[in-house]
C-alpha cells in the first residue's frame, strides 16, 4: 500500500517532518545562544524558549529536548533564573510553575524537569545533582501532580493557560514512560514510608503526596491497576484512622459525633488515633479535634489519645495543668502535628528538668513581635494564630530533635545547633525562641565578646529561608548571622575557623580538641593516619575504653554523590557509636538534610532504618563514616588507644578515601605523603 492511500502513514510522516523541522530550528537557536556574548544572551533566549514551547506541544518533542539537556545547560538557558541551581529546587513548587499563564515559566520548568530526567537516566552527569537525587525529585514531582498524568485539562486550566496546559500533560506522560509508568505510585509509597521512618518535622509535602494518591484512588476514571496497594495505611492515618471518621466526614461533623459518644466509644477513638499516629508519625486533623474534646473530660483518655507509656503518663500527671494548657493553646486541626510533638516530648521526660516547665509556661504567654507574626503568616498561612503555629513547632522540635531539616538553604550549621539544643539543652532552645520571637534579636558570645544578630552583617544564606519549620523560620535568620559573624572574627587565624566557632556556637559540651585532615590553604589531604587513629581512639568503643559518647559532637563531612564525586562540605552531629543488630560497629549521626538516606558512592549508602537507628538518625559502618569525615572535635583530656588501631583497618578507610573525594586532594606522593604531613592540633 502506498503512503498516498494510507492516511495514518501520511499523518505520521507529517508529524515526523514537523518534529524534524522544529528540532533543526531549536538546535540553531540554541547554538546562537551558546555562542552569544554575555550581554547579548538575553536577546537570544526568547527564540530558544519559543521553539522549545512548540517542541513540548509536539509528539516526540520531550524526548528530543531530553537528549539536549546537557546542551541546554551549557548554553546557559537556566542562568539568572530560579532554576539555575537544580539541587535547590522543590518538587512542591512544580505544580504552581506548570499552571502559570506565563509561557516562559511553563517552558523553563518543563526543560528543568527534562534536564533532571537526563541526569536520573545517567545520560547527563550534572556537577550539582546526583542521579538518585534527580530520580527522587521527579518521583515526588509526579506524585504531587498525579492528576496531570491521568486527566485532561480542566475548563479553568484551558481558560487560564490555553494550549500551555497540554505541555504539563505531555511532560508527565514522557516522565512516566521513561521512569516506569507502572511503578510511579508504588515507588511513591515506598518513598513516603522511607521518609516517614526518619520522622521529619515538616510533613506538608508528604501529606500532599498522600492526598494525591487518595484522590486518584477515589476517582473512578483513573485506573491505577495493581499499583498503590500499600497506600491504605497512609491514607487512613491521614483521613480516617478510626471508626467515627473513616469516611472523612469533615471536622465539624466529627466534632458533633464526639458530643454523643460515651466513655467506651471515646476510648476506642483515642487508642485508634494513637496507634495510627505512632505507626506513621502523621496526625489527622480529627485527632486534634478529639484532643480538644478530651481535655474537658478525662485525663486518662488524653494519655490514651497521646499513646503514652508509663514514663509519659507519669510526666502528664506531674505537669497536668501545663499539658492541658499546651493542648488548648497549640492543638488545632491546622496544627495537628503538635499532638505528636507533645506525645514525644512527654515520653522524653524533659519536663522534669527544672527550667523546662517554667520555660514552657513562658512560651504559652509569649508575645510575638510584628516581624515574627508576619513571617509565620507568610510561610504557614493565617488559618491558625501565629502563636499556636510557633507552639506546634516548639513541641515538634522538643519531641523530634533529630527531625529538623535545613530546607534548601546553606544553613546546616544553624539547623545542627537547634537540633543539638533540643536534644541536649531544651531550656536553652526555649530561651533562643523567646529572644528571637519576642525581641527580634539574639545575643551570643564569642570568646567573651557579645554578638548581636541584629548588629551582625549578612549570614551564610543570601536571602531569608522560608521552607523551614515554624521555630527555624523565626530563629535561623538570627543564628545564621551570628555564625557568619563568628567566622568573620576568625579571619587571619591559621587553620579552619570551625576550631573556634563550633564550641562557642553550639555549646560547652563541644570538645575543645579539634582535628582536620584537609589543609585549608591548598585543599590537599594532610596527616591522614594520625587523623584517623585519633578518631578511632576518641569514638570507637573498642579503642576508647568502651566509653559511650555523652554529648552530641559537631563534625564535618565531605559529601559525595553516587559516583563518589565531591559535592561539598557539610555539618553534622555525631550521636553515638555502637554495634548494630548484625554486630557491625556503626556511627549514628544527625544530618540536617531533609532526607538523610543518601548514596555517597563506592558502596557507601547511608542507612536510616533497619540497622539499629532511632528516629531521625542516619548511620554508616564505622570505617565508611571515617572515610567521609574531614573535621571532628574531641575531649583533649581523654586519651584512647591510637596505636592499637590496626594498619589493615586504616588501609580500608584510606581505600574509600582515595577512590572518592580524596582522589584529587592527594599531595605529591599520594596517601603515604599525606599520612606524614604535619598538622596542628589543640
């Protein structure tokens, strides 16, 4: 049969010719942009974006653009935009960008997603983003936009965007086809459970993902096939954990139902909510309604609804009026996670520390500054009073000190400090919150001299971070400026400023002994053997007299991607070192990243569950952790047994080091030379 007699073949040929023509025009436009001088690039960019828009609306256009992801990056298409730093992009913002009526915003967002797809499928080795990070980002982005995958544009979308609404559909269909359409929901659910095992403070993005899954399950026009079978526990925990709210009736109807319940029915509701909350770390809005109802009825049922053990129940009985006041002031359907924070705070027993209960009473009556109220409203909305929103954050931070994340900001030092104080010195944390939220100022001291957060210059972050929990929203801008000022006061001193800054910034328990294996001036490795021997002697139970770590200690690691490439320096806290269930010695640490489960290359995969980790902890086998360490503190007056560390053990650590981030930092002569380079220590 000839082409002339086959309309479908004619149409296919026409589409192929159209695609080829557009690809040729796009390549020409991209080439002109790449060759343009800096001052002329802005004039050449519109042609690139317009041709890309036409390609995104054409069958096969997404694949053509994906294949040119590296060329797009090299031509500086993303320079000067919010998409210039892909490692900082948030999946939760993709929906807003793709719904924009601005064609350029929609196109750049689509191009950025295709760039990450190229990275995820190992076609493009991006210097800032690993394949795992890109894959995770795309999975979450698709989870938050499942509707775009299964349904055509609504009338509202067509009215606002016109044909632009088709771009997001074409994009997500291409992403699903490349990543594995049938596994999207299942991968998403696995990802949600993996993140929940770390018990993060910020759960809004997770709740959005679960909401999208629930909507797709409830829509009869969407066929998920065999996918999504593991979603039931997640969806029920969020929308209907108990008999009285299993059909998600709405909080007003549920409140009316509670009024008619007897003690036995309320008991069933309380235990059902507590079970779902502790199982997932998520709190349904209905749970908050129940808590506000129970404070007027029964202390025992309050304890049951919080899922407390004997420790938590005793703490509740000792501080009954305070706990009930915290529920009345901080627990609303819009701040439901405060219930979980309160439960874990009681379980920790920290109210028994003499300063904590008075500090919590102060928090209840705290008058927030205008700046603090405005900042909380801007970031969290005004559905809940700012004071209640901050109280939710305080309870969450005290209950989950290892769940604090730095967001997509270079503020890991400040996040680590908040975590360390919540973990180790909760009344000091509450003092910081009071100063920041009430007075708009924090004053800390560096070597006896005061440093005011308001008098200091800019911090590490170039703009105020907004993607943080309520406490961090208020406190981190102050801490960031103080930390940066402490660093500035170390200018001119020999060596790394963290030697002096960390103990002053984090607290007296930070060891005054300091070790570093990187020469600050050259970036080359130095004194590797002595660095490692001393670390083993300070932290490894077999070499430090089986002395457990008493206080979390600040440390610095060299972060690498899944190929072992160096990404950057990162602040963490070492929490403990002990044998895991498999009798392997591991280091358990706190990582301020929002997700601690990462592949650092060369077989070094950070574990967050299944190897003896407590909620929020990350862990690695001791030698793998030591291979990524570049700074640590120790007690200079406690001496372990450095000489007892075997050469074979050191050789294994140095093997990891030399195969990854240390490969380009070896001095002439390799690790043998680095092992004998002099290093100053306190």
